[in-house]
């Protein structure tokens, strides 16, 4: 299987080149998230996850559906449901500031200036009765306005790769295509000028052509703003072309991590190897699509149980 692996490293303030003496922008240690599944039952959706993101770095989180990727991303952004039955343990630190157990006001401040989230379903997160321009303007952080409020909206819509931005700003979400709505979410996220963008499956349900355009927009925007990125995806090829380092998740745990090229070209864990074999090749005709055997899943589950105990 062949795929394009990102090899670029930005210069300047970004730490993608690997400055080890700089305090990481984000440090997650031994993160555990318990979610309710019934009136009295719960599941440990995330178990002992640890990861680091440096300033200017691009990090990928990859795994199959149900592996805990999205829950991890939402925990980092402080967007898990506010319920006594949702329990978060471990440590989430932004520039050494501990956020696990922090009050809602502290999380609001972090989401206003430090972290922005790009969701996978624009229609769910865009206000259907508010024009696009107003939604973008509302996302602009206080004190970061340009020459005028309307200029802010047009600027960030343009930065997110949209054309005819004056017309787009006057439209409602249902009047835009799926790819345009996804770019609007990118515009809203970057309007905060955050230090970190968390992109959760940002191209889900888009066709291949639109997907590539949205990913190119995200790539160019992150580079221009020198913003750190966490890209969450089940698509290994997307993560390979966009990130410097990668974390592979299975059953709520990180089973392998490292430099993207190293992990994808020389995977060590059986799950990573199986995940790579599951990717359909466009060059090998008649190749049977690989599926991960139940025996391996049982074996990995036992390994995680033993590690947890």
C-alpha cells in the first residue's frame, strides 16, 4: 500500500522540528473518560491516554469507529456532556495549566483563545436561522477584531478557502453545499485565532474531490496561522499527508505512537499492522479487502485488561 506521508516541517516559532526544551502547548496524561450507557451502567470510553502537542506541530489520532478518538478530542476541548455521570480523570494541561476539574468559566476562556474545534457534521453545529456572516463574527475573540466586524467575517471566510465571500456571508447554512459548510466551520474555528485546532473527521460524508479541497484549505490555513493541529480520522491516508506525529487508538487506548512516517512504514503493534492492511489499494486489482480477525481483537482486549490490572 502506498500513501503520501507528510515530510515538511515549518520554520519559526513552531516546534514541529522537535525542540525538546520548549514547554508543550498541550500535555495529556493518563486520561480516562467514563460515559453512561444506561440508567446504572457505564463504559470506559477512553483509558489511560497520554499525548503531547507542541506549538506549531500537527498530530494525528487514527483508529476505527468506536476506538475513542472523538471522545479524546472532545475531552481536550472541554466539550463532553456536563453530567455527574460523565467522569474525566487524569490530566489535561494547556501550557502547564491543569484543566481537569477546572470550572466552566476557565474552560470558556480556553475555548475562546486557546483551542478551536472543527466538527464532522456542519449542519448539526451551524445555527440554521442565522446568516453565515453573523455566525463567523460571533466567533471572533474580543480584542482581535480587524478594521470592522464585517471585515472580520469576510476575512476568515476567505482564509477558509471560500469564494464570493460577501454573498456567502448573507446566506443561511442550508443554502450552501456540504463542502462550503465545512469551510464555514473552519472559518468559525480560526476566527478565534486559537493556538490549537482540533479537527474531528472534518471531511466525513464529502465526496473525494471536495474532501481534497477542504483538506488543502485546512493545510494552508494551519500553515498561515502557525497553529497546532490535532487531526482525528479513521482515514490513514488523510492523517499520513497532514501530520508530523501520529497516535493509533484501539478500544479507548493508544496502542502505538511516534513520527508519522516511522509508524506507518514500520508499524510495531499488531493492530496498526492490521489497520494498514485494511486500507484498500488502488494499484492491486482483484485484491481481497482485509478485515481484522475476531481472534486478534480478543487477544488485544486481553492485553488491555492485563495492562489495566
